[in-house]
C-alpha cells in the first residue's frame, strides 16, 4: 500500500489541566482545533498535538516525548522563547537551544509544563 499525503502520525500527550496546557501552547501560536472533557487537539500550521487528561501526572518523573520536525526550527524556537519559556537545564517549562546535534541535524528541546519533552528538529528535504 502506498503512502498518501493524508497519512500522518500525531502524538498523544498528557495534560494535567487542559486550560493550562492550552494557554501554554497558545503562547507560541498553537490554536484549539477540538476540545471536550476527554480530548484536546491544538494546531500550529501543519503541526498537530493531541492531549488526553492525566491530572495525577508527576511532571518531574514524566517520560512522555515527541518530535516536531519543522522547516524553520529557529522561528519555532524563537516564538517559544519570546512567549517567556526560559532557557535552562532544570525546571518546567524550559528550552534547550537549537544546535547541531551529534546525530547530524539541528535541534533544540522544549520541556513543557507537564514534563513532556518535545524535540524541535530542523526538517531537511
């Protein structure tokens, strides 16, 4: 079976509080596509993040993660930084600057308010 442009995978991420998650991601351009009591979808251009409620999540022990592959990783990082997400190695939320990684691509990291790590990867064609 051949892949089509409609094929995609979307990360399903935890949220302790949908209001807080929507406000956090909204700070750097994500908008609500769908929300009810059991599911929320936020989009920014072609990026889609889907959230499920996990009110008892302990952010420091979270091992949830996903990758966001984008054409302009610097624009995404700058919008996150501009929204007030601090750069650092501890705490949540936090950013790790974009740099060339040992595995050959430029990437940075966002750890969100629930401890989920999003790898921000510069997509090459």
